[in-house]
């Protein structure tokens, strides 16, 4: 079980290292426990949509579209 507290941030760049460390720890735990699966980091390219570093609802929309495109591409 994992408990995660969501705390909004104003800048994506300021949290990049922290989020990468979080993903690395989980990936290591999955490998040590010989569990199937892999954590995939999908990083939307917000600059392609002329979005600033200050997070808005538009960033959320781009993230959802990126996730759906990824999941649909994984279907056989």
C-alpha cells in the first residue's frame, strides 16, 4: 500500500528531479521483488503547445491526451 499526498506546484521544472527519484525508487522495488511490470515515464512536451512552465489546466489536458495516445498505441 502506498499513500501519496498531492500538493500542487507552480513549476514543473522544479519538481523534475524529485519525481525522477520517486520513479527510480519504485522501479528498483519492482525489480527487487521480481514483479512483472515497468514504470514508464511519459513526459508530454508542453513546449510543443506553447505552454509555459507555470502549470495550468491546459497542461493537465495535454497530459491526459498523451496518456491516452500511449495506452491506445499499446493495444494489439
